[in-house]
C-alpha cells in the first residue's frame, strides 16, 4: 500500500501526464501540478517524501521553488529537472544545498524510477535517523531526570546520614573532670562515613574513651555505627550489673562486644576498627585495646617524646575466635593521648602524596604545648593546607585527652573588646604590653613581645579592612592567656572567614597596601590557628613562645 507522497511540478502538461503513467505501478502516491504556488501550498500541508521541479517555468523557476520548499519542509527531498543547457545552474544549486540532485530531460522510464527510488530511500533513512535522534534525546532527558532524582535522593541520604552522625555517633565530651581536658573535632566528608567516638565516665578518676570507623559509607555505615555505640553502652551496663564490686576491664568489654556482634557482622560482611582507652588518673596510667584502628599517639611531657600506642588485634568482624588483649602504659600530668581516623593520614595532596602517620606525628610533637582543642584544630589546618582543599573524601576525626599540670589549671585569661577601627589599635598594643609587664620580666623578652604586638596589629588590620570592610560599628574581641613559657592571643570576629589556603605565602619584604601579609605574621609568632568556635564565630589564634 502506498505510504509516501511525491509531486512533480512542470508547466508541460504532456510531461505531467507521461510521469503519472510511468509511476502508475510504483508504490507511491503520485501528484502533479503546473503551478509552483500550488506545489508550495501542498508541501506546507505535507508531508511529502519528494518533490521534482522543472527549472524553466514562467512564474517561478525551479531553484527558487525548491529553496522555498527547503524552508517550509526541510525533510522533503528536492530534485531539479533541467534541460541540457541548465546543467551548470543545477550543479550550482546542488553545491548550495538547495537540491539533492538533478535529472535532465528527456528521461527514460527506468532512469526516473531509479532516481525516485533512491530519493525515497534517502527520505526513509533520514526519517529513521530523525526518529532515532528524537528517541535518543528522549532517553537522555529521561536519564538526566533520573540522575536528578538520584541526586536528590543522595542529598536526602547525606542529610539523614549527617544527622545520624552528629546526633548519635559523635558525643560531646564533658568539661567537668578535674585535671582533664578533652577535645574532639570531626569534619564530615562529601559523603557519609562511619566515624564515631564515645565517652563513659565512672568517676572523676576513671573514664573510657573510644573511637571507631565502620567499613563502608552512606546511611548503612552511619546506622551500623549508631548500632555499635548502642551495643557498647548495653554491654558496659550489663557488665556493671554482673561485676557489682568492680569495674569491667576494657578486655572484658571488647570481648563481650565481639561475642555479641560477630555473627551479625560476618553475615552483613561488615567490620569496624576501634581503639578503646581507659584513663585511670589516680593510678597515672591508661589501659587500651587497639582493634585494627589507626595507631594512636601518647605524648609524654617528661621525656618530650611521642609514643605510638599500637595493639595486635584485628578489626571487630574479622575473625570469630579473636582474643582481645589490653595493654597498659603510664600517663602523667602534662601527657596527652591523641586518637584519629584514617581520614587524616590517607588524605592525598595534588602530587598524589599521602599525609601519612609520620607527618601527623611530627605536627603533634611540634605543637605539644597547645591545648587539646587547639591541637585538633592545628591538625585539621595542616591537613587542609597539605591537600589544598577544605573538602575531604573521608571523614576527618580526631580526639585529644590531656592530663593538665597544676600550672595549666591556674592560668588567667585576660579579655578586651575594641571597635573595628584602625584608630583603636593603639589601645590594644598598650593592653598587651601592660599584661606582659604584670606576668613577665619585660626587659628580658621585649623583642619577642614587640614581634607579638606586630603580628596582632597585622591580623587586626586584615580583619578590619577585609573581614569587616572598614565597618567601624563592628566589635572585635581579644583574649590573652599568659602562660609560663608562651603567650596565647585569640581574636574573635563575625566578619568574612579567612582561609589560609586561598592566599599565597608572602615574603617579609612584600609590603602590601593592607599590611605586611601572612609572611611577616608567620615570622613573628610560633603558631597561627584559624578556626570557628562552637557558636560559629571566627577565631584567629596566635602563639608566641617567650622562653
């Protein structure tokens, strides 16, 4: 049954009649007309697979007609019918893209049938390609929409996982244990990971801290982490009821936890690493079990040395008959324990180099005089500077527990507020000098204090001009803590947050319009920290050693 329409336009009525006779048995709907305007109107209403047009017509020549046809029905195949004298014109029309091909008069029956068959075949091929293209476009649109839906679901998953992690996996440590300071930091990755930590206080002289990492990512890892924490709490409570006259040891706790979880972990094909540390303050020791976790650090102040706390056990969920063994080591005033996740040591820089355990140990040793909070922030800042990014592929988690000395417990914090005005910096300089005169022999450390004041001046200048954009109504808060061997100054502001990775390191001689830049600040103090406190306030901390 005919499926395609074709039309011949020619002012020769005998040729039109002969064309219909030749094409009578062909599988097409054949139409003819001597009017170019009628042909144009018909094709507009279409569809037509093919139009053949004589070149020499009185009202409109063939090339003009076919050019108009191209505009109203670009899919219709166009053939120009010419005499011998019009061949060059026909060739030009083909080169300009107005027609598919030309055929000369007079034509033979086989020739015209073959030309039309080829043209119709081309039309069918083009239509199939067009349909395929539309199908592919539709599939791509559906795929794009599916990806958008998947992205939305992923965002929902990340949000749920983040809430689980923040509310169930990461506990807030107490600040009411005498002689002990604890701090932790956890920077979520771009996905959801299974880092967790927890705290169990038995009395002011005994408490446990653990840190773990679930294998895998996403909501399942976060849920499993929450389940593990809940099970640990239940295990400890059950053992406390069993051993009413004593505390269960870490070995007993982990062994019971292992026995209750091992079958489920194996069936889930999951495992988790964990380090479990008991702090016995009165006895000046810690007891720990390392279940395949990253190697923890113990800094011993009396020896000024960093010791690795490394156990021999595999992660929980690895081996059904694993026997967990605890280890013991001394822990004295001034010492601190540093626990961390592999998100720190396995961070990679742009050169493909790992941050690594050795680099982390060096940073801890060089900054051993920092508070637990500041040390955690220093590690985070070092990882950011190393990687050149504030976004990570794995959670960055660390916990620091310090046994404070008597001197560290009795340090006064001096406070001052000033307006974000360059004219107010003179008063700040006097505040620092007067505070140092009260706590130190100023003549012995005058040069060091002058360097500290210069660094503070440069930081304040940058805050006023860049973070606050010279808005004098804003307030900047300063806290100064004079230690025996160092001065710590914290500067708090609500302005635009500064990232040290966004600014290239400057040389001391590189004077700038807005101050000396990071170069001289770095040279004038021993340590700089950029962070935010629990209220989201920006903090820049400067540490200057005076002894």
